[in-house]
């Protein structure tokens, strides 16, 4: 009869629970092969058992398995997280398998217990130490439900053995790493002989699951409560309500463990306990290990189906990301031809990326300017704006202008305002444009270097030697392009300095300058007038010139009258004056006037041209009337001249004419400087773009092939680092795992969607433990 019932059950089609939960277990096995970083973001549904030390967690798990297989004792026993997968199968035999020992089956559950203890000591030490590294155990049995449970270390407050002083904080942090994820169902185990309000498990569960939608309360040790008390209010949720409710169980005592009392006998005792105590009558749906197993299975199934769409999306997204990274790493090329093709592809992609970044065709950033936009900013917002802010006459002082005007007049002085001061000063100001123009070229060079460093960074990261050689080649090529750009900029400035084109249509000169000077309120008193010529600048002072000529004529007339008077005055003195006996008798006034009016006479009174002939005498044509050398020397020594200083500067007192000339020169310099500045603002960016930027875009690919494509250098340049090799291997493994997980998710039955549509789960069997003498109690 029993055999026919078992056969009938085996012949029934698999239910949703029987199909979905094993698939989740398979997913957990698959994802367990990934490290923590690779598995991040893919949290699979699971049940985590938490509670204080000696709260009965291990007894609950053993009761669900139906076998004694966990280390037990009065002190802390669970010192590493144990991920326990229960797999139900139809064969009568039972065994366990550890992930760290693949292919090895443990049929003796005592051996399983010793293996857990050994692995715990290996990682956490043999003196009560705790570790976060998991132990993964899978148990195959016909008497279990398909479920995955995680047994976490119990919360302890006082460190013992090798435990650190902050053992409580560490264990709490470890527990929170599991229960904070929405995919985790929390099995909060609390002993009935302690105040539920002080339960460590419920306190942590509230932190990880604030709304209580994922927490199942388990009340253990109901059989050792004080006489006259019971846990009815706990189980009904009257003390601390939970949405998923509570289940009460009876644990095996330490005496039962010491005497090897079986799980089967313990379950029979538990059923008898609940049936005989009136306090628990009517609570069959929340009493006993079988009800806990059924409830866990149903809640986990509902939880899995709720999370299934999001789980698929996360695994698919991670699969795409890993596949993209794997494609970026590519396959290692072995042959020379394959290496050559790979190098040419890298160089081509690099140059395309460089041109795209310069032209703004690459991925546009919304955070900051990049690539060609920075080049445009340097041209317009730095170079042009800086030149426009410069005062053309900032470094030209009034003394500089006056000095240059006076110097250009030579020994005669200038009757008109000369061109030379204007040309000297404007050339000096044009020369100031060279440094900012060269700085602009250097800024663009630096930007191109930055762009070159930002191209194919991930691709070149695998080949450090190739990356270094490419960096050197690009830098040298950019420097080679910078030199002709700087030379052209220098020539542009020199061209402007070599030819001052005062015929430019925008140049303000001649009468225009006078008009501007009048408009600006310059002091133009006096008869100064400005004549503008096409080939230069000429300023005349006709009134002053006329006045000067009249003054000179009047002065000569007065001198002539004085000279005649002197002659008249000397003639009255007779022969004494003509033939003096001594030098003292000579009319010194007469001699002085004659010397001043006849600069061709030397100190002896002799004409330098006549050689002392008779017709050149001062008085009456006779040389005898000339004063002697001693007397002339005495006359000349009457006025002593100061030695001219080494450095001469114009007088500090400015006339109105000086101010007018200074203002005019400044206006001329400013007018012509603005013309040249606008020309430079246009020509310098063009020179930089032609000789540096566009030249680099046109020739970079050819230069890189010429410099780097060498068959004897392919092995060296395409040699990957050990880190890259390890990373590629890890990426390949991760990709395989995710692809396998993706295929597993595709196997989920469509019936699982019924749960999301509100179908009841009571119609499905859930694989409760089938123990002799025990029946399946319903939830109703």
C-alpha cells in the first residue's frame, strides 16, 4: 500500500514548489563560483537563521533536515556562516556534499559534522574564533523540503578564547550583510524562556526588515518554560506582531543529544507536547517543525516568484556588462600575422578616437568641456580676450614719447612732428604680442597631449609597453608640429613689425587725430596745425615759423646797428684804436662783437679761409688791430660752460605743444595697435590649427605605423601584464557562470507566474518531511 502511494506520488507532475526551489538552488550553486565583487548585485532568495547564542538555531536546522549533523555544545558552535541547501530526491539514500570538496559524498552524517568542525578550525582557528567565509553544504534526502538556509553565528556579548574584544559588533555586522537584502527571508529564533522584548534576533530583524514583511518568528524551548506559563500570546503575535507570524517548536535537550536521541523521536515528543497542553489547542498551524517547514517552503516560493522578474533583469544586466568587458579584453593573439592585425586595429582606433575628440564627435560629456571645445575656449576666451584687455599705451610714458620726438630731430630739432617716434613705439607694442601668441600655441599643445592620453585608455591598459611607446611617439610628433607653428607665429609678428602700413583704411592719422584730440579736450592752444600726407605725418607751425623768421630778422638788424655804433664809437678814438701800443688799449667790445658776428675768424683774428691775409683784418684791413692771444683767451674765459651730463632727459616742464604731441602719438599708436591686434587674433589661431592641430589629425596614423609597426617588436609591444592575464581569465569564468545562470532562469516554469496573479498555494504539496507516525498538519 505504502509502495503504491509512493509510486503514485512520483508519477504526479512536478508542482511549482518542486520546480522553482530546486532551480534557485542550482542558481545558488552557480553563483557561488563567483567572488564577492562579481556576484554583487545578484542576491538570490534564501532563508537566514539568526538568534542569540544557544537560542536553538542549530536544533531548528537539524529538525528540518531530520538528521544530527551540526557541531553542538554549551559554548559558541556556529563560527562560520553555513549555507545549507536541502535537496529532495526520490532515492532512499541520504548524503551530503561540500562545495570545497567537489565529487566527494558524505553518507555518514558524523563525518559531515567533523568536516564542518575541521573547516571552521582551518579558517577561524581552534579557540572560538569567528570568520565571515562561508561553508557551503548540500544535503540530498527524500525527507527534506527544497530550501536553502543560512546558519549564522549566534550573537555573543562577552569575548572568549581568541575572539576579539568587539566580537558582538562583528557578528552583528556579519548578520546584517545577509538580512539587509530584500531577497533574504529572516528566520528570527528566540527562546521561550526569555523575554521576547529583549530578543537579539527580533532586534536585528527589525533593523534589516523594518516593516516586518520578510521575518518569521520561531519560538524555541517551549517545553522548558516556567510552570504555569505558556507562549500562546507570543505565537498569536500579541506581544510583537509579525506579518508572517510565529511558529513554536520543541528542541532536543542537551541530555537528548548526549544520549543520541534521534530526530524522529524528538518530533514525536513535540507532537505529543502540543496535543496534550490545552494552551496550544487551536494553534496547530503555528506549532511544530513540520508546520515550520511547510510555512518556510510556501513563503520562500512566494518570495522567489515575486523576485523572479527583478532577478532576471539584474543577471541580464550583469551578463551584458561582463560580456562587454570580456570583448574589451579580447583574445590573446598568438601568430605574428594576428599580432600585426591587432596592432593595426589598435592604431586605427586610437587615431579615430583622437580625431573624434578634437572634432567633438565622440561621446559628449555634460560635466565639463573636453577635446576640441577646450581648444576653442583657449582661442576665444583666453587668447583673444587677454589681448583685448591689454592697454596699448600701458608701457609708454610721456617721457618716452618726448624723448623719442627730440631724438628723432637730431642736432637741428624738428619743425614738424616726425614719424619715427610713432614707428619706434608702435613696433615695441607689436612685439609684446609675440609672447601671448606663443603661449597660446603651447596651451593648444598641452590640450592635444591630454587628448592623446584619453584615447583608448582601457584598450592600451593591457599593453603597457605599447602604451609607453605610443605616448612617446605622439608626444614627439606633437612637439614637431609645435615648432613650425611657433615659427609661423614669430614670422607673423615680425611681418607686422617690419612694415607699418599707415595707409590702412582703419588707421586714424593726420587731421583725424587732431579731431580726436580736440574731442578729448586736449590743450591745443597756439597756432599748431596738422598736415596729413599719404606717405607719412607732417605737423607744421606756420605762425610760429613766421614769428621765428621775423625775430631773427629783427635780431640781425639790431646787431647791425650795434656793430655800426661800435664802429662809430671806435673811430672817435683815433689811431690808438688802430695802432695800440699794448693789448690793454684794444677796444674789447669791438673785438667781441666782431668775433661773434664772424665765426670764421680764429682767435688771432685771422680768417680760417683766408690764411691771415691783409683783406681779412678786423680793423681797417690791417692785422695789427687784432688783439693778441692772451687777450682773446681772457675774453673767452669770461663764460664757463657746464659739462653735459652723461644721461640727458627732456625737461620736466611740459609745454602745451608737448602735451599735444604726446596725445597725438598715443592716439596713433593705439589706432595702429588695434589694427594689428585684430589681425593677430585671427592669424595666430589659424597658424596653430594648420601647423599643429589639423596636421596632427592628418598625419598621426601614418606616423604611428611608421614608428611602431615592426615585426620584431610585435611580441614585446603586445605583451600583457600578469594582472591582465589573471583578469581576463576571471572575466571568462564570470561570463560562463552568468551565461549558465541565464540559461537556468530560462528554465523557470510559466506556472510560477500564477503566484504573482494571486493564486493560492494551498493546492500544491510542498514536500514536508514524511516520518512514520506523523501526519501533515494543515495550516487551517
